[in-house]
């Protein structure tokens, strides 16, 4: 299976992230070598909860990854999909995304400071182009490898959950 990368790019605020997301969707339309299915934006609200805005298909890998990340960074998983993840979430972040506790704390700190992140789950061969474009748009990108096995496990967990709670801003 093809590897994927989570490309996260931090912007000064939610408006800048929204503008970058709109711009990258337009950029994607004009290219044959990159196919972005969904873009998500992570931002903390005034109550300290991480909310996600998903642009594109729901229940895609991007939505699942960013929803889970939002739940972890908010200090609970109620943002995601009920009590969906349990042990799957720990495995996903440590093995599937290879994110450490330090990574999560750093990302949380970025959002705490009022910044917002644009997140895109890209094919391995597209990740560098996506990161370069996000940097060109004023973001500070970073990538995290995502294992297909972990993504499949999370997708299965989402599909087996009877109802999906949507996050604010969807």
C-alpha cells in the first residue's frame, strides 16, 4: 500500500489558514500530479477546545486524523466520534503517525498561541509539493508519516460506530 503523509502547516490565525485552504484547493484543481481529497483546519476556540473545519469529503482520512488530533488536543475525545477510539487512538498516534507526546504538546502550544493549522493527508509522492505550496502561502509546514494499517484501523472504527458527532464548524 502507498504511504501517506499528514502535512500540517501552521498559520498566524484562523483567517490566514482559511485563506490558505481556499488557495490550495484552487491550486490543486490546476494540477494533474496532486489530488487533494479533503483539507482540514484546526483551531482553538475561546473556551480552549480544538475545533475542526473540514473542506471536502467527510469521513476521509484527513477528517479522521484531524478529528482525532482535535480530540486529543482538547483533552478528551468527545470532539471525535463518541467513545470510538479507546486503545486505537494511542496506537494510531504513536505508531500510525509516529507522533510523540512532545509533538502533541508542541502542536497544542501552537494552537494555544492563537495560531491555526491546515492539515492535508497526502500521498507520499505528493507531500513535498503540498508542503512547499503551504509554505509559499505563509505556513510553517511539517509532515508526519501515516501508516496505511493504522489508517485502516481508524477507518474501520469510524465505520462501526453507529452515529457520528460532528465537530463545530463543519
